[in-house]
C-alpha cells in the first residue's frame, strides 16, 4: 500500500536541528527525510517525491540560496520553507525571488513551523491539481 503522507525534506548542516525537526514533524504524521547540505538534499529530491523542503540558508558546500536556484531542475511541485539563524534583508529578498513558501527564524517554534507547512501544503495540492489537469488535457489531444 502506498504511503499518502506528505514527504518532507529537512536540509540543515546542524544535526540537532535536523533530528529535532524530524521528531516533531513525524509526530504530526509527516514522512521525513533529512540531508546535511544542499548537495545531499538535491540527491534526495532526485530520488524521492518530496512535497515540502525546510532548508537552512547558511550551510557549507552549497548554501540554501544556491540550493533554491537548483531545486527546480529536479521538481516543480516541491515547496520550500527557508530556515535561518542570521536573517538579512538581502537573504530574505533572495529567498522571495526564488519563490519560497515561508521564511522561519531560529530558534524555531513548533507552531510557526506547522503554520508554514500547512500553507505550503495548500500550494503543493494546487500544483498537483494544475499538473494533473495539464497532463489530462495533453493526453486528450
């Protein structure tokens, strides 16, 4: 039987953040995968049907903004929520320009995380419907 739960990916170089977010979100019924940097995150997205990504901006190898610039090569559906401990106007503008669903500041609060995920979930469902409609129209022709 196929698992219908939303699949979330947490991309953060801080192991404590990844583990605590994973535990919290699994308690709320989400299926959660984790990655320690942007490169690993993109590999996971390439292999799994990810719905929502929670991504830190400040990471080694590939930062969150570079990750955002590359994610659409792998998925059109996934929504991205940015997590940061050091917000700047430039980073916020960069995140908005990359069409993120949310922007969370550390330390993270469970209710803020869940609110952002619920908003992203609605956008994921809208994208799924649009893609289904586009594919059904294409097959009719």
